[in-house]
């Protein structure tokens, strides 16, 4: 139904930065939040950052202070700025809309982030 295409991933050295983008195929609205998730090999998908329709943000403890989530209504895009990357950040990163803790749309393919030591 809704296409989610994440972009911006790549291979970086520890301490480097990446900016991920996701523009859903439908217009996003302020009555639900947008979130970034990640999944490392052999691990379950985990929530790393969340932003509400009024720009309140929450982060997983593992990324707090290093990652910044933002949303742009005009561009219909959610971003994840990742700084001070660590090897343990290596994962496939996914975006989705979230309301009351529930992902709203089918998962996209994600974008691979690989951080070398």
C-alpha cells in the first residue's frame, strides 16, 4: 500500500557521520509519529528514534546524544542524522509511521549502514 524507500546508508569509519532519509509514497500528517528502526544480523528490529507530529523526540539510550531525528512536512520526509558512529551501529535502518506504539505501514527494504573500526 504505502511505499517506504530509505536512502543515505553506506560504509563509514568509526567516528564518521551519515544522514538517512525516508520519503513515504503518501503524504504524512501530524496525527502520527515517524520513527527509525534498525536490525542487525541475528538481532530483532529495534526502535532507535521517534518524532511526534509536534516535533517531540525520543531516542534509544544507545544512540542518545549522537543521533538526531527530524521531519519536514513540506518535503514529506523524515531524516536521521547520525554522528559519532560506532561499529555497533552497523545494521539495516528502516523508517515507518508509528501511532500508539504500532508501526502503521509495511516495511520497506531499509538502507544498510556499515561502520568499520
